[in-house]
């Protein structure tokens, strides 16, 4: 293949990408890559690098580890005077900034001199528009009549500066540990093309050394109403913490109630409304705890004053949920509010919870400061396991999940994130909340941020409680907020 032929093959892939035909795009990009590797023209080195940069968006979040060396080698062999080589360098800054360390502003500096080159003027304009969509302060020029490529043709045909969700599969592997709660790991796999093209299936599973285990599957259809179905399963132990004479105890005295559970919640959502249901078996783990360690609203107890018996109880609940979300990716804020109402037919028990969540991120030097204000209220007497809780991987990191529960929860979190090297970032955080009293944890951690977007994050955090409640290590998939 000649340089002209491989650039056109790459262009066919870009047009398919912007049109949502991701499978067609991959075939075209691989064809362009094979042709470029067999071609000695300077433009072929650029196409070779560009193909690797694009395939990262379809071959998983681990793909940069086997594509990075190839795109860097191709760019190193690409003459600096070749316009397509400059376009390829701009693509590296735009398409894989988290891994290659580039930025939209770096791409703008490379692209602006190309506007005077009629052979690539439209191709450069397309990338300038993509840089503007990703935060660069650059005026948007009119489309030149010459120098089109697949990206410029696709933008003009669709009116979109950004391609649709690239939809690469992701694999998350995590490890969690906290004092007295056990050690364990999880696996999270997401593939939007699993079974049905342009739909999304997420599979998750986890287990720890205290023999708690669970898994979930969610399916989101790419339809106008955006319906989503989520089904989860978990098996393990819930803990109710209480303050005793010897201080906070954990399942080793008269201060903690443990409840074995097998849980299967189902959620069906379309637009802003949906239906939530759960069914499960819960079993009291001990026979004779004093009344001080039992919540009066614990639904499995016929009379919380009397010693509660061992044995299982089936729990079924059904009800609607509503949610509203407003977000702006350019201004980096996200606000959501929602509610859920449940009825347990067997006991005629009712549950209502209302949640609100506001998140924002602002640049600080080369990093960013992220903040989150959130709250949850259960205005009627509810089962203990449905109450708002703190601890775990996202709120009051360093404490086990459910360390505190209360009908009212209000939280404020701050996190300073700063790049260290390439895709590695460092973070310092403060988590605070009012839930059964005021509590806080402080700590830090590192993040591995991989393409295609900044939501593709694997993180490890160490949190510590100034109250003397302990510390914990958490490794999770995705930012805490």
C-alpha cells in the first residue's frame, strides 16, 4: 500500500468511529496499520502511530502497555517536516493524554502552523476543534475547503467534535483490607459490545477472607430512553457496631450484632424513573445479645426487648425510585438528587430514602482539587440494613463499610490530585461526615489513570481516623468521587 492508501484506510476508520460503527473502525485501523508497516514512505510512519493510538480505545484499558512502545517508535522514525507526522504527534496529545502525558494545549501548538498547509488544513482544523472540546482555549476557524481526512469529514457530517463513547472493555482488579474486616479482592469487567453491539454489560465479583462474597451484572441498552437493568447478588455478614464498656468492639463481646445475609437486588431504570426490588434471607448470628446492641427497627426481630432467636427470615421489598442528574463535563461538575420508596409486603414495613450529591473539580497547578457534598435521609423508621452508612471505599476511607449508620447522613469530602509521572497520579484526601455523630478520616494514595478517559482509574488509598478508630487500605476501580 502507498502512503495515500494507508491514510485513506485510517480515514475510513475515523469516519466509522464518529458514526458509532466501532467494529468497522477497528477493521479499518488494523488494515491501515498492516499497510503502513509494509510501506517505507514517511506518511506511513505517521499512520502506523495513529493506528496504534486509536486501537487503544478499543482493545481494553491494558492496551497502552503493548501499544505505547509501538506508537513512540513510529513517531521517532517520522520526519518532523512531514505534516502527517505533526498530526500524529497532536493525536498522541489528544487521544491518550492520561498515558502519554500530553494536553490539548500542546496539540494546539503543534496544529496551528498546519492551517496554512492546504494538504492537511481541514485535518488540522478537526483536531483543533477536538482540542477545544477537551478544554483548550482556541478560536474555532471555518472549515477549509482542502486537506480533509476522515476525522474532518466525520465532524462535518455528524456535527460532533467528540466521537461517541469509545466503549473499550475494561478490567479492574482490586484488593481491600481494613483492621478486623479481612482481606479480599474483586474483579470488574465491562464490555459495551458483549453479546449486543453498542450496548453495555458490566460484570463484577468480590470475595474476602471473612467469607463474604458477591457479584453483580448490569445491562444498559443503547436506546432513546436509555433503559438499564441491574441485578446483584451478595452473601456474607452485616455488622451493627455499638459502643460498649470496653470501647468499640467488633463481633467479639456483647457490643456487636452480626447478621448473615444473602441478598439479590434488582433495579430497572429508564430515563429518570425506575423500579427497585430486593429479595433475601437474613439470619441472626448470635442468640443472646442485650437490648443495647439491637436497633428497635430491625425487621427480623419480633420483639427487640426479648433475646432474639437464631434462624432465617425472608425479606422482600418492592418500590419505585426517581433520580435527576445535571452535569457539565467541560465545567467539571455533577449534581444529582434521587429518592426510593420500598414496601415489604410480609411485615407491612415501609422505607423511604432521599439522596443528594454535588461534585466539582477545579484545576490547581498541574493537578486538580475535587470536592463532594452529599447527603442521605431516611425520614421514616426503617430496617437497620437500609440506613445510610459510612466507611468502605468511597466515604470515610480507612474504616470498614457500615462502621456507622444513622437515619441522617451529611458528608463533605476534599481530594487534591496531582500527576506524578505519565499515567500515575498522587492524591491527598479528607473525608468527613455526620452519621451517628461527626467523624473524619485523612489519608493519601496513588492512581493509575488509563485511556480512554479519566474515569478509567485504578486507585490505592490509605486512610486513618484521628478519633483512634483505626486505619485501612483500599484499592478500588474508579475515583472515589
